[in-house]
C-alpha cells in the first residue's frame, strides 16, 4: 500500500502535537506489558520516552532505547519526525508514578489503579473537565490537534473500557505474542464490577476500569474546536468510543499498518463499529535497511507514543516519503 492509506481533507497551518503521559498499575502485572525492561520498570517508560523525544537521548538514567531484541522504541520514530518538522511536542501529565524530567502541562491526576481491586480512576470526571480546559486553551492557537499517548499496560485498560461500553473489541500488544488470555481474565473481573454498578456512562466506565489518559484525552478532544486526529492504536479507539458514548463528534484515528495487521487486535472491525475514520501509515520498514525497525513487521512493538501520527503529520506537512525514511534511518542508526 502507499505510505498513507488516504489523504485527509485538511492541510493544517498551525498543528499541535500533544502526547498524554500516564500510568496504570496493570503494567506491573507480569506479562501484561512489554513496554519496559521489567514489569516494575514499565512505569518509567513514559518519562524516559518523553526525555528521548525532547533531547534525543536519555540523560536521567542509564537506559537503552531498544527492546532486548534490538527493536527501537517508537519514541525514536517520534523524535525523528519532530526533528524533521522542526517541532516540539506538548507533553501532558495525566497521572504518572514518577515526576517527568521534561516540561509538561500537568492536569494533576494520579496513576491508574488496578481495576480488579477498586476504582481505577476515581477522579475521572474531574480529569475529563481538566482535559476540556486544555482543549479550549489549545484551540486559541492551533488548527489541528494530533493527540498521542504513552501508557504502558494501556491496551488492557482500553479493552476493559471498550467492553464496558458494549463494544465486542479485542486489542493489540507491544509483544509479538499478544497475552490475550491474561488480558481477557483481567477484563472479565472488571466487567463484573461494571455490571454490578450498572455503569452506562462512559466516564463511569473509565472510573471503574480505565486509566487517566483516557479521561484527559476525551476531554481535550471534546473541547478542541479545530480538526482532531487521535494518534495511536487500540487505546485511541477506546478514546473514540468514549466520545461517541458521550454524544460527541467521533474523531479520526491514525495508526501504523503493524497494528492494523495484528490478527489478535481486530483493529479495523472495532474502528468500524465505533464509526471512526482511520488513516494507516506504512513506512515499509522491511526495506528500510535496519534490522531493528524490520522487527515491527514481525509484530514487535507496532506503535506507541504517537509514532504513527508523527509520520502522518510529516507527510501531510509536505515531507516526502524519501525524506521521512532517510530521517528515520539516520536517527535510529544513532542508538
């Protein structure tokens, strides 16, 4: 397929690329997330990835921005596109266990709790309202909000929210082998709690089984007055589903073909159920000349921290496919 599956009906002049950072304690459950060197260290990934995107290196800790197999973190892709475009992303702290080391807009949330044990996001409505404040603020200067996220373990909370909203979804994973059975077991426990409360309101579903990113993202999109595109995989489908449930306009989503082609994710079917238009980015990593990036084609990592959206933005802002691939290869080869 071509680099982009379709051309959007807009050409932004003043885009803002925002990335919401958050944690869910589900990422520390062994086997749930591959976004870190160990389950315990997954909570550090948003802080370290944001540092890598900002500075081009991780200064606060000794940390290699690759998986044990040599597959580059998607933060390297996002970094490459920000350099190519001469842009700085806006990081939004929705609720982290560790204080960020780069400038962030802070909505003063808390990390998501384990939804099997109690409410995951007790202040979901408050975080949604604060997200709306951010969306209104950004509307004053930007005509496109491209919104990414970094929440290790977030595909599991997304599954809980999608199912809680009555959508028969499955979700992707950063692992090559999606831990479907573990996610389903967690989700089943959470659905019992949702049914026990007869929770039909989307923000109550987030409160019970979601993560702070979902509430903040939904609020930002709800209030932003220009074009909005959600940059990510199945987690962003959960945001779109929440907005639909609230009676809001359903935004477009952009993701990579690696998410689309994950047979365990059912991405296209879920997007169709929600009614969200989707753009797919195909950077053809199999031929780019880097063994680590080629692992994306094998199903490793797939997407994250707005990587697909960053490539999408570079293309619609006039950068050629050759420029994008050259910048990616140059950046990734430096690690």
